[in-house]
C-alpha cells in the first residue's frame, strides 16, 4: 500500500513515517514537507496526487502556532481550512482514502467530562476555528474521509510541551505550570499505532466507517501533573520543583479550553483498538529518547 504523508517535518508525520516504514510492513511511504507540498495550493495538491497515486493520504499539514494565529488568521485558515479541503479533493480524485487530523481546540472547555464526537463545537480562538472549518472542508470535498481529532500531542521530535519541560527542568530550579487546564497527553508513537490499525482496516467494510472520530489515550490529567510526571520519570540529575499556577498567572494571546480531553470510545469500537493510559505513552517516549530519526 502506498501512503502519502503531508506536513512531513511535523512530529506526527515523522511518527507515522517510522511506523509505516518498518521492515516488512508492505507499505511505501512518501512523506512530503511543506517545501515539497504546500496544501494551501489546490494545483500543488492535485499535481502531487496525480504523480504519486497514493492509496491513503494522511494529512498532517497544519498551521499549529496557536497564539500567532490570533494575529495571522488568513494564514491559519489558508492551511487549516482551505488547504485541508484541497488535499481531500485531490485524494478523492485518485480514489485514495483520506485521513485528516484535527484538534481538541474545536471545543470551548466547558464540559465536565471528556468530549465525544457529537458535542457542540465552540472554538475559543482562531486556531480552533480554522481547524473546525477544515473538518467541514474535508467532508465537503470527500464525504468518505476520516477525520481524527487529537489532543496534547508530544514526542521526541520538534517543539512540544514535553520537550520544553525536559529542557527547562535541566536548567531551572523551579517550573511553574498551569494546573487548571485538563486534557489527555498523547505520544505520537501510540497515535501512529492507532492510525496503523485504521489503515490496516482498508477493506470495503471498513471504508464505510467514515466520518469523525476522537483518538486519544485514556486518563484525564492537567498540565501541572503532566509536567510533574515528566520530571519524575525522566530521572533528571537535579529535578526542579514543579509549582502549580492558574491560567490567569500565565496569560497568552489565545485562550485555551479549561477541559479538552477527548473520549475515544467510538474509534476504539470501530477499529478494535484499546486506548492505552497516557502514562504508558510517556514511559515509551522517555525510553525512546535519542532514538528518533
């Protein structure tokens, strides 16, 4: 099976490439960076689809600068909304299965339990609004597409909260981390394994399992507790104190939802997948430090 992965320099794309490029996997992977494929260009999307003729498109390309998006809305919507539609349109034109990745930031954080797919969306900022518009664009271009919402993604690649905590934890005696935003951390390696389950189910039966799914580990936590586990499990030489603070003590241009955990029961049932606890993902990520390529 031939897979096209867009947004190729991002942490999720790298994890997917590693997962599908394993020896004897039977897959051919083409991973393209933004320099090689700008999904905000409809003609670029169609040209690449025609050249590669993939069986599956995994669209990881996204504008992910949550705070910068507040003052750069046009760029965010060009990639996250219009671009998502363009790559879905191109995938459909070559009969490729379209898998698009979205975000927990489509919600406003007022729920008292993990969000399910049928909950009302109400983004708090430009980033979330652009990703929600992208979901609509994908389904309009390809009604048989799969959209997977993810949350709190981290890995040993790129820039993310986990890596920031490791770096600052080695430099500072204290880390001050917000404790009033709840969610579920997700290691890209475990997300990639789940996506592999979906891709393997590429029969006609499973192609009917189109639509929107939440994909997440289990176990709700908060940023402070996540940081505390990172510091404790990384066994730093001089571990810092991890102090809980409120969101109001760490203002940012974009508002964050107070609760953005995702319930992945629908995905688990559809694809016979068992969501791991987020702690297992953290242990695996720490164990793989220095091995990512």
